[in-house]
C-alpha cells in the first residue's frame, strides 16, 4: 500500500510545479502530445491489441476498449481542441466593491489534484490529462486491468513530451491497476482534492461507498426517448436509430423508447432501422401487438419489470406505451438515471412541459441523446457526465474542473 501512497504524494507535490507553467506553455505542450500520439499510433494499437486479446468480444466493454486509427485520430483531435480553449483559471466570476472601499473578487482556481477511476476506456487517459492540465490540475489516473497495456503506453507518450519540455511528469500519474491502488487513492485525505469515477454502476457505487475524499459521480446512463402523439415520425425514426445504434456501449445510448398509444401504428416504421442492426426489443403488450409480424420475431420479446431502468450497453432496448404525457413523465422519473432524456414532438407546449419537468442533466427536444458529449457541446473533451446536482452537472470540462476563491483587497480597512 505504501508504494501507492508514495506515488500519490509525488503527484500532490507536483501541484506547485504546475502553478508556475503559463497557459501558453500548456497549449504548446498539449499540441506536442497530440502530435506525439499520432506518431506513436502503431505502438498504441499494438498495446491495445494485447488488452483486447484478454477480453471476450461479446463483452460490452470490448467496444469501449477498442482503439482504431480513426479513434486515435479523434483522441488527438480532441486534445488539440482543448489546447486551443482558453483556460478558466484566474477568470473573475464576480466582482464588487463594498461601501468601505474593500474590493471583493470571486476568482476561478484549480482543485489541485484530481483522481479519476475508470475501466476499459483508454481514451479517458488523454481526455482527463488534457482537461486537468489545461485547468491547472494534476491528474491521478487509476485505470482498470482490462486496459492496462493501452494506458501505460498512452501515459508513456505523455511523459516523454513532458520531460522534453521540462515539466514534472508527476502531473500525470498513472497508478497500477491493482485494487489496493484504488483503496489508497480513495483514502488519500489531504493529498487528493477530488475523485471522479467513470464506468459501470458497480464501480461508481464502490467509489461512493469507500471514498474518504469528495466524489463527483458520473453515473450510469439509463436514457429514454418519448415519442409524443404530436411527434414527427421521420424525425422519430432517425433519432431512435441514432440514439440506439450509433455506439451501444456508451452512456448516452437509448435504453427505453416511450411511445404514446395514439402512435402505435407508427411503431414498426420508427423501429425499422434498429431491426437492421439486430436490436432486441423488450416490448410491453400494446407495443408487442403493434410490432408482431412487422419486426423480426427472433428479435422481439415481451418485456418484464427488469426491462425498464436497465442500462443495456448492448443492441437491446425496451418499449413502454403510455396514454398521456403525464404517464411518460412518471415512467421516466421512476426509471431515469438523470443522464439524458429526449422528447420527439412538434408541439412546443408539450416540449416545454417536458423540459421543465424532466429531472436530468441533459434534456433534448427532437435531438438524439447521442450528443451528450463534451466535444459535441464545444468543450473540446469531457472528464465525465455528471448526473448529480452539486457543483457540476452534465458534461464536465474545463470550467467544471475549477473551484473558486475570494480575493479581497483594500487600503487598511478594519472591522469594528
């Protein structure tokens, strides 16, 4: 355990080194690292193949773990975008002058050391590092054993550039994949300012239960799309297919289609494209009747209570029929993980009610939930999708990785 604590202490000590590096230097460093990643593509892919060889291709983690030349180009591209974004550090969030002449400024400041615990997601390594260093934070990475070869190779690329630029490599510290390293991180009171879990609900629950330091949850994505009685069936068809099949292993993928009873006749059309992707549907009785004979029988099953409130992470989804908007809202409130929810409707009044009443980090009107992503929101990348309400909610990027402090200046004022 002590070897892990020593690495955490080295990361904590690097905070002061990072404070002396200008934003211009960080921008140049991130650009160099993105270029280095592109140059090291073959080595990264080879390390990733080692990881993939240990995982069953049918495991939902497999797609998250897999790197391709295109995905590596995307990771490098996201880092270049982050590099060009303005750092929030030092931004004056508010400013006032009191009657006695005392000036008070609320200024954005880094947390210090941010720990991230994640599973088979090697892209997280680069996303977290780029966002942390750009926002003035040291990052402590705790990846899973499934992606260990990939993570070590990626961090080696980062460290090589940091050393060339004279930056303490401890600003990006990768802990070993062993469980004891997780324990050391979660108990690092006074050394780590914040920990963010990214992964399955079991991982998130473990971190929340065992952490002695502050936690920001990036929860599971149990996502719904409600096709309203006034929904456009062309929009609904495209939105449902994109949200479900674009990438089934990500947290913004569709899990449950809620459909108004008046539109059951359109259900076979709306589900036409998912059928081509062999999506298994767990349908309640009304939707099962509507789809029978018009959806592949081998892919159509009656729903059970477990079909709802489940994050499938697979080519599977459930369907629930409702009689009113109120029933749709009630179903979503009962089963949502407060991640991303969508309504397909041409009624602005209905959409506004949905937007007001749905309790989720991201609420969509006629837009696929696949857009819940830091890069898609213009943030360059994300460190996770927060489903909680304190401090940060939704895609967490540079601004969400800062806290603030008050700077008070005067001319000898004293309080009576």
